[in-house]
């Protein structure tokens, strides 16, 4: 249960287990508390999540903070006040200014990178830009810094940050490592050759329906590795005193991190306090947990002084877990009326979850580099309906004959984990691109084709709203321009979202407009919901047009371009209002945006590009 404390000054302090990662969740949770306690939001004090006094609410992920965390907070606050019906809400459902933004905009210390403790030392780690099996040689002669080594783990401590940076660079330049496994050039082919398990996500055979097929289509879609690419590299502060460890981290799961830290450091859980401190925005499992262990290992050598350790940009690109590369094979049959009578979806992927605290083995990078190394857990997947690799692989349409199969790859040459929408991005890209290919084969408008296969009124409503607001039916196609639509219900149980993309296909593919319609049930903060959808549309556009990690070689922004401000398309968000239970909005746009852009490209040039990102080189290759 949430911890709620009434203060003498008339404010209410609330400890929650969900954390702020730039998505505005603290503001929305404060609105819920204010509503249920019948107080103005200005009297609600939301305190940072900490294992010392916050409830264990798992990980802040999966667009579940309002759906689950908000629900439990509402119930806890209702213990103090009688429930009010939603028709009488005065705070929930209204726009509220973000509680976290004033300080950030004013340049006040807001992030873990800003944290300063008395007597603090500065640390850096020393690793190569690729996986390795052993540190072969190291010249430990450096100026103004102390070298800390435990087996293959190497770091430096210094009184000044610039000295730590210089010492780490000096050590890295002279050190040699033995190579670890390399990522194959044809990684998607490699995936198909290394399947460990065949897992049925959905088996719904209907031989009679399948027999009605008059035309069969097949296609394969691919997605490359994607980085979290936070503007600020991962950072943590740690202090070891009297057998107790304190860690300040921008982790998304304070309790899971504490569990893995305890295992690696041979400590009791209760001897470790992990407190959340904001970092650069990140939707998924980046390097925040790994850098926390790095900081703790250096803190052991700091004689009780706190240590701030931040990765460098090349550390972040080389060592954060990536968003998973996937391959998806599709096959479907159309009957004489142009209806889908059979559907087959085969996906090839490793697990999408490698977060700490979820397995018997640890997941933190440095654990494998110590003199007494710990075995690292394999990436796994949450079970359906949320799913991981198979998230959104079961189509949201009404098909009679249906087969969805996951081909799971366990051992990987590169580390990957959760990134915004997990497998939903690749699966929806494949499904919704294939829906357009089938619509074309049937000679039916893409919007009408989707509606022909949907009974859910909420699903139909978002598609119709996106089509209407984008002026779909009156679209006039200028030369080199096109529009496309895509739809999904996130996780098949979450928010409904349809997106129309308009593009201009010149030397590079440019997105000129995005129109998103969404149904997230009861909106706590409508402006916050719109912000989430707008941000999701922009990030998905960046992934779809530009982003691709090449493990072992991606080290800087020059190697990993992201969408520039000048390239951000206008985004229109239309929210369907109702009083259904609240659904998370943070990830529902990702797959629909990718497919809508690809479908718009086909509309513009007649080119079907099936591999992300849609770079000029891949579009040219698709041309033949």
C-alpha cells in the first residue's frame, strides 16, 4: 500500500513505487491523490521512490503507472475519504501543470547528474567498445586518480571529474582485451539458425475457412537493434559506510536493482537503500542499473566517501542493453470477397526483458567482469497478454484461421532488453504493413479494409477518427507524396491508437504530418496524455527513419543519427473521451507510426520497404 502522511503544515506526503522518467507520471499521481483526498494539488508532496519507505510496485514500465499504480493509489487515499463518482471529479480529467518542470526549466539541480554530497569523489569505468572475455593487459600508471580493479572490472577515482575522465581515457588507450562474440553481419539470418524454443502465442485453426482462400500473400519484415539514446549518459551515486550501501539511481525498478546489487556484493537486501533520482529521459532498460553497480564497486574502495560515476557517450552506446532486433514472417489468404480467411505470423527474437531482480541470476554488466564472476541471466519475456517479443503479435482483427508462433533465441552475441513497446513495435509494423499489402491485393481502401475485419467499437472509433481528422477520403496525392494508416490496441488489452502519416519522398523520406487518434479510457491529465502521444509519435518517427545500432562500431552521435528538431513533423492528437478504466498512453503510438510511415511511402512511390529503419539505402534497395 502507498504510504500517506499528513504533515503539520497541512500538506500530505506520499511515497509511491513508480518513478518519474520524464513522462509526467508524478503529476498525474498527485492529481489522483488530490482528488481522492479532496485537497488542492498544491498541498500534495510526491516524494522520490526509495526502498527505505516506498511500496514495491515493480518496474515503472509497460504503460502501467496509471493503469495499476494509479488504481492502487486511489484505493489507498480512499481509506481516508469516501469515494466520489467520476462525474464529480474536479482534479482528475483536467489539465494540470507538470510538477517537475519549473525547476528543470529554471536550471535548478533536478537530476542524479546534479547530485552533490559532501566529500564526493568522481569515478569512471574502463571498458572497450565491444563485448570481451578477458582483460589481457593494463598499465595502471595514471595522474591524479586511483585505479580500482577487480578481475576484469576496472575503474578510476579522482577528486575532480575531469581528472577521472582523463585517467579513464588514458587507461583505455593502453589496455588490451580478448574479443568476445561478434554480431553476425546477417543477424536476422543468424536468428533463424539459432532458435532454442518454438512457442505458440495463438493457435486457432479453421481448415474450412482456410480452404476458402483464393489468393495467398507472403512477406518478411525486419527491425534492427535500436539504442535508448538518452541525451545524458547513465549516472549513479553510491556511498558505502559501516557495511551499509546507499545508491541514488535513475533506475525504473528500485527493488529489482537492490536485489541484484545484494547478490553481486554479497550483502543483505536490508543493508542497501536505493533511492530514485531522475536522469535523462528513457523509455526502457538502459544503462541506469549497470552504472549503479559500477558506482557501488568503486564506493567499496572509497573509504566511506560517496562516489558519482557517469558513463561517457561511447560507454552508453557500447554497453547499454539495446532494443531487440527481430524478424517477422507473414502469410495470409484472401477469399473471393477480399476478406482475410487465414493468418500466419512467425516471429524470431530473443527475450525483451533483462531487468535486474527478475531471475535467480543477476543481469548487471560488471557482475560478469569481477575476479569472482557471477553468471548472467538470459533475457526472457513476460507472459501474454502483455508479452515481450510476442507483444501485439496476435492481431487485433477478427480472423477465423489464426496461427501466431514465436521462435525464441536464448543465447545472444549482444545484450538487449526492454525498449519502449518491446516487441509491439516490430509486430505492429509487420501486421499493419501486411494489412496494407492485403488491402491492395483485394482492391479495397486501407481504412475500409481494416474496418471490414473489426467488430470492437472502440477500435473502429479510433480508426474512423484518425481518417476523419486527416481528411483521408478527400486526400489529393501531389507527386512524390503519400499517406498511410495503421492501427493497434497496445498489448491487445491497453490503449487504442490509430495513426495517419503523410510523407514526402525526395532524396530522403520526410514525414510531413502525423494524425493520431487514441482511446485511453478515463484521462487523469488530458494534457499529459497528449504529451505522451506526441512524444511517442516523434520518437517512433526517429526510430523508423534513422535509428540503428551497429554493435561494436556505434560510439557517437555521428554513428547514430536521431531526428533533428527541423525534421520533427507536425503532430495532431485527438483523444476520444469516455469513462472506461484508465489505460496507459506511453507506448501505444510506436508500432502504428512505423507502419503508417511505411504505408505512406508505398502510397507515394509504390515501393514496399519491409526493413527498419527506412533509410535512403533501404528504400533504394526496395526499388529493385
